[in-house]
């Protein structure tokens, strides 16, 4: 497989693993994120001409500059993996600070929208036109954890955006799907493996995790399908993690 793939939040975790896997599948990969040093380290690991570009997905000007640079350097974009995202401190909904709510929504929802919009514009005008967008969702889009209102709301919004993007992209040969991930072993899920995470009954329990490389393999599968085929939604999770009811 050859083509140009952009991964946001590519400096660590699922983003880094996916960038490396996409490069291994033959893509020229653009790794985007806010911190240059981990991006450059990830790009070096990916090899194959991988490019590290800083971007804050919450900032429309930063996103516009990222896509303009991709267009200038590489001339097109075949795959966008909207992976950048943040979590929130588990606190009762009534105690949640607006600042923390806004941080999650701006990164996980607005950031996904801004990158999707920019990708639409590039994919529409390139020749041959079209491409694929993959959104990183979460099991929280179906089964929320306790005290997770911002993240849960964000994942539901991403699911709605995935459906709208999939529908609206048809006219331009743009496919869109979503991967919902449960307990990949990354920096964000460190407590899952160490101190434990809050269960519906109020207890803290360690939960099984999976290697981020296993998630990356699923992303590559989605990315390498022909544009007349699409994985609309895929769930990849630790086999023995609490799922239905989160405990």
C-alpha cells in the first residue's frame, strides 16, 4: 500500500504505534502533535520518509497550517487518523469545572472536526480525489465509566461526527469509520494497570490491557481497504476487561 497518511496525537501511545504501523504498510506518514521532541522520535522510528509537524488541533489556524504544509510537501492526503484526545479527572458531575469540560470537548470534538474539515477540502480537490478518515472513539461511546461526563459526551459527539462524515463524504469518494478502543496500554491508561480505575460499585480495580500495537494493526486494516469498502465501526478491547456495565 502506498499513499499519504496523517496521524494526530502521534507522539505517543496509540498514535505513535499507528504511525509506525502505517509506515510499515507502505504509507508516507505525517505525525502531528503539540510536542516536537516526541514527534521527531516517533518519526525516526517510523522511517520511510515520515514527517513530524507540530499542530494544536484545537486551533483553526494551526490546523490550516498543518494541512497547507501537507499539500505543499506531499500534494495529497489519503488517510487521516483523528487520534488526538485527552481525558479528564474523574470527579462528580456537579463538581466538574467548566475549564476541564471545555478542554476535553475542544480537543476531542472540535479538534476532530477541524481536521476532518481540512481533510475534506484537500481530498475533494486532489487527483485522484477522495480518501479515508478514521476517528478514534472509545468504549465510552457505548458504556461510560463513572464520573466521566466530559469524555463520555465527547465520544458520543465523535460517533455522531463519524456518521455525518461518512454520509457527507460519499459525494467526494471520502470514506469515514471509527475505531472504539478499550484499555490499550498507553500513558493515558497507566492507572488501569497500576492503582486501578473506578468501577460502577465504587471500588478501584486493575483491569486487563492490550498492546497499542494490536490497535495499530486494526487501524492499518481500516486504512488499507479500497475506498469502495469501509469499516464503519470497529471495537478493539482487552478480552477480559469489564465491558457491559463496566464491571
